[in-house]
C-alpha cells in the first residue's frame, strides 16, 4: 500500500489528484491492473467527475452545503458534523482500471479528493492488483 499526501488549503475544497495517482502508478511500474483508492479520514472523500469546467466542482460543493450546512445545530458538537455527513454522502473509496500505467477515465473525468474539514494534511491510500494478459 502506498500513501499519497494531500495538503488542503481551505475548509471545503475539491482537488484533482489524478496526476499524482498516475505518477505513483508509473513509479511502481504498474502497466495494467485495478487501482484501489481509500481515504482514511471521516471528514473527506473521493469522487470522479468532470475536470474541464471548474464550475462543476463549485456546484458540487454548493449543493452539499445546502444539504448539510455547516452552521446547523448538530448533535455532534465538535463543529464538523457537516463534514462527516458530506464524507458519507461522497464516499471514501474508488476502484479503477489501469491501462498503460494510467487510470482508465473518460475524456472529461478526473479523480478528486474532497476536503470537508480543512485545511489539513491528508493521506490518499493506493493499492494495485496488477494483471497480465
């Protein structure tokens, strides 16, 4: 298992981590296989979405904020209950195919690390099951 560090700068943000993942795949010499990604944090997540228009990321964050607003009176009193809810909604795992040492993604897709309680230094865990034909 490999760790990819992710330094977030805002309380809530979405960061494209596709190039970091592809770089790790090349470094490991993985040509073909399945890449498993996991975020070991209860207030962050992972998603795949459009990378061409930055408005998509903003729309996602604004919609999550409407569903789980930060300023609501939650039972969890640490001040980050909304971040836990957003993490559960987005999810913390992804499994993707690897071909030619790169993630198999659609033309406009990227892998995004979602921060809901930053800024922090986070870890993205990567494990690959390689296969040959």
